[in-house]
């Protein structure tokens, strides 16, 4: 009497892998991918649940992370204080009959009475004063570069911000997950995320697009308040 073997069936010479009798599956041969292949057809990572847009919440986040114009405000306040103190001292001392004469009124009055409005010195002085005034107005109106990147929450009472360094590190880590990328670095150029990816592939066809889609998906997952278009540069070793 012959006892049948209990182990898995052994394929004959030259035959393919035999499926397992229990699971119906067999060993899967290791797939080989040519360098640079497969990147254009890589599926785009699933988009995260979109945070609802709330204009009130967006304005609150912008105001919260808007940089304070501390240095221009201090300089302007100091100049105004000094000018006001000098004028007050001159007026009070003149009313008391003992003028300080820190300001040479006589010479200024004589110069003003003998100088025409179209004189180059008058035009130059007016231009300098106007330029300084416009500079102060621009510093007060134009927003500066915030220290934190506001994140959309949809709730005006919930304000979240990310450090730019942490934001770029998250994008660089996402770029390094793409097959064919050894190292990546991300810099923010204004409102653009500039990705520099290093790859050892000889034929990096489609790699730049795969990196761009992956980084764009990561930006969408972080939900920053502003849009950051992605620009990719590939470099080989």
C-alpha cells in the first residue's frame, strides 16, 4: 500500500508554479521594473476630505498670523515723539518769554521768503518727504510675510498654523516616497513649492510628473489657506 505524500505538489521540470490546494494561490514570481518605467501610470493618491471653505474663518486665520509691523511702528512713533517734544518745548518757552530757539526760525523764515517754489532744493525736499510718507503708508497697508502658514479649518474659532520649515519637510518626505527618488528638497518661492529631486535613474521619464502629483496631493492633505503650485526639478547623481 502506497501512502500519498502530504506535502505540497511538486511541479514537473519546466512547469510553472502549482497553485496551493487550499487557498488556490501559488507563489507569485517577483516582478521586475525597468528604470524609469511605471511613473506616468502611477495612481494619484486619494484626495483627503475637503475642509469646507469659510470666508470668516479664512480672514480670522490671515489676521492671526499677519506679522506685526513692530520696527516701522517704533521708528515712526519715536520720530513723532521727538518732533512733538521739540515743538512743544519751543512753544512753551516762547510763551514764557524765554524761547529756546532750538529751531532757527529766523534763518528758516528768511530762506522761505527768498526761495521760489520751483527751486531745486524745495523740489528735492518735497520729494523726500513725499517718498517717506508713501513708504510709511505702504508698510502699513501691504501685508508682510507671515511666520506661520495658516491652515484651513472652516471654524473661525479654531486657528491653526504650520511652520514653513515643517511644511517643506512634509512635502520633501512625500516626494521621497516616489519610486526612483533618493533625496528631495523643497523650498517656498513666494507662493510656489519648488521641489528638487535627486534620482539615480538613467531614464527618469515621467518621474517629474509623479513627484509633482504626489507633492500636490500632500499639499491638499495639509489644507493650507493659500494654494502652492508645485514646480519640480530633477537632478541625477
